[in-house]
C-alpha cells in the first residue's frame, strides 16, 4: 500500500513518524481549544476596548515571540547533541530574553512619551517580564524537540496553558480586565517552567560561545524570516487595508470567517517547527518522508475543508446572532485554503531542511510583495470581501506550485521524482 504511493518506508517506521506527529498536532489542537474557551470566558467580563488594547500590546510582544532566538534553534537542531552545545544554547537564550525584554520596555517608554494609547505602556512594561521567564523555558522546549520527547513536551504545555487560563479567568472575575490577559500569559510561562523542571531537572550552567551564536543565527535566520514573513508583512497590511477601504465591520466579518484558518495555521506552524523540520533533518530519505507527509496533510486539509463547508455554517447560525451570518458566504472560498496552506508550509519545510532557505525566503518576499500590491489595487477599485479571500487562495496556490516545481526539478537529476 505504501509502495503504491511511492513511500519507501516500513509500516513500523510510518507508525512511529505519525505517532510523534499525533502528539504534537493533537496537543496543539487541545491548546487552541483551551485558548478559545478562555477567550470566550473573558468576553463575559472584559469589554471590547480592553480586548482591543491587549491586541495592540500583543502586536509588539508577538514580534518578540516570533523572532525570540532569531532562528538559532534551526541551526542548533541541525548539529549533533552534546552537553556543551546545550549549555551554549542556554547562554544564547539569556541574551535573547534580555534583548526582547529590553525591546518591549523601550517601546513602552516610547509610547508613554507620545501618549498614544492609555495604559499601553504599563501593560507592555509588565508583559516584558514574560521574555525573562522565557530565558529558562526556551532551552527546555528546544531540547525536548531535539530528543523527540513530544509526549512530555505536549503534556507540560497543556498543563501550563490550563493553569494560566485558570488564573486569567479568575482574575477576570475580579474585574481586573486587561491585567487578566497579561497575568494569564505570565503565569502560564511560570507553570511551564515549574513543571518542566520537575520532569527534566535543572538546566546545566551556561557556556558562552559567540562563534556558535553567529553560526546558528546565520543558518536559521532565513528560515525564521520565511516562516514569519506572511504574518509580519502581508497580514498586517491586509488588516489595515480592509479596515480602511471596507470599514471595521467588514474587517470583523473577514476575521470571524477566517478564524478556523488562523487556528489551522497556528497549529501547523507549531507542528512545522517542533516536528517536521527536525524530522526532515534526521531522515536519510527525505523525499520518501515528504511523500508520506504530503499524503497525510492533503487528507487532513480536505477534512478541515469539509468541516468548514458543511458544519461551520450551521454552528455560526446556532451560536451567534444574525450580525455574523454575512460571513457564511466567505467560508466555501476560505475552505479551499486549508489544504493549500498546509502543503505550502510542508514543501517550504522540506526545502529548508535541504539547505535552500535562501531560495524559500526570496520566493516568500516576491509572493508577499505581489499579494500586497494586488490586494491594495483591487480594494482601491472597489473589491469586496470575496475578492480579498480569492487573494488568499491564489497566494497559497502559487506558493504550492513554485515549491513543488522546484522540488521536482531538483530531484530529476537524482531520479527521485515526487
């Protein structure tokens, strides 16, 4: 059966691969569901203005989250494990945590002086402590990924998310509003640190090696940029453009309709970083492994599309009032993006593992620039939300075509055609 699809792996090998994938993917699904429950619980106690304030604060913090190690973990995971490398990576995490903590503080001071948004600076200042805690949690996460102990990593993450969510919900009932958001994340990170120490013991003392830092960042920065370019560039401009040309109501409908796609993207992003990239690095037959994952994620993407088309409409009508019903017309188009976004990310990961991250970054930059210019142009000439969604679909389709074509072209020379 596996040979029929061109997968040159034994059944036990396939089961082992998919078991690890199940732990990472299943854990991320649970985490996102917990976050969703907490989100709707907060809505009973926290006003829309406080949601908006935290969204602005998190825009700054999420940059630090996305580039915390400047891609160094990709370079670190590509090397053979040793006690010294673990200690060096811990020391690099210290620099990263202090840098991003200071970054948040500087932005907070800047906003305080400009008096742009009330309470923005105070909230961001407190949230900066999150990155000091991350100094200690990030090496644990990376090392658990390296040794492929996804079971422990998933369990610790779920425990910490549930604990942080519980603290946040309790604080929300005390009318602490925005601070419920802030301390939810801080206590979640603290819980992760405590639980992972109990499971894995204390970190080894740090060892400093600036040449290693440079080597890791040089190898991983392009991968990190290509992973986050869509979020940093396309999504932010898209949000502002739709809000400006079509109004906040249309922007709300668009974000409401694409929420399942966003959750799918977040889950797949974690799978990609924690499982797929290390899996490709360790595999001697990367093209066969790619075929296995290509089949798997095509299947999962089609299931997600079917759920979106056939069930989400009824769920929206049943749970929410009529003001959200207009978003239903966007769901069939958005559902096309589920398998395409997964396959684009999978193929990008394969090329990264083949040391072609420079090519991937150039492709992402070109596609992002063309998408933004095209989106802005059609909105200027009167496009509606369906046209905006078509830009998503076409963007993912073009990415899949380019990456798949590059893999096929590259592998013709070695007679390993996908």
